C-alpha cells in the first residue's frame, strides 16, 4: 500500500476542501452569469409588459452603478433621426468669447473613445430636461477648466448643435444644415472657480 504524503493532493481532506471550493465557485459563477444574461435581456427587450418593467426597476441600480445601462432607442423601435453634440460658450470679464467642445467620439482616436465613452452617455443625459439639475454643475466645471485670474469667465452658456437626418424619397438619407440652441446660461460666481 502506498503511503500518502502529508499536504499532497492525494490527501483526502485537502482534496475535499479544494473540490468543495471549486464546486461553490462554479455555482457562484453560474448564478452570476444567469443573473447577468437575464438582466441584460430584461433591460434590452423593447417589450413593456409589467413583468419586464418590474425586472428593469430591480436591475436598474446595478446597471447604473456598473455603467452598463444602454439606451437602445438608437436602434429600435424608431432610430434616432438627429445628430447632436454639445458645446459651451465662455464669456470672459473683458467681453471676449471662446467655445469649448465636449468630447465627440467621432473626433477621437480609438483609445480615447474607449476611455471617454462615458462622456457620450453623460452628454445624452445632460440634454434631457429631466436631468436639468446637472446643468449648473456642468457649467461650473467648464468655468473651472477655463479659469484665468487675469480674465475670469463671467458667463457659461451650454448649447446643443444638431442636424436632422432626413430620408429622401429614394430611401437614401441626407443631413440637414447644423442648427444651435442655448439651453442653459450660468452666471459664474468667484467661488465657482476655486
């Protein structure tokens, strides 16, 4: 009969603990995967029955916390028919103005797009009037980015630029001329620049 070496994998006690941890780990991973797949399905389905709406409210904190929330209305049922981006106009104490653009994905490198993708989601939400409480903070941040003690920002105006995407009779698409709208004006206070 072969002797067992203490602490070796052939030792029954130690092997039992490893297999128990392995089984528990596999169960935990499977539970997470099943939860995640069901959560994504409930979040992304365009259906609006009460069960799916309840499931969305249940998983909303997880999706918002992890940054996995997605607005699928870009694709379905009605694709977005407008191209938009945000800018800020800074009016300085001496009356001069300058524009600052929020990051635009199409102007960034692939590495920068990956790093700044949350800005796109932030901008989409910033345009929604339901989140108007964010507007003063965004304007203050723009003012801080352009702080100059010799000529401080006096006013920050947040504006949206947009171009409608129009379908022609032949089925092709064309872009309308760009238009702009100031949706928030903020008078910068000296304490905002600190």
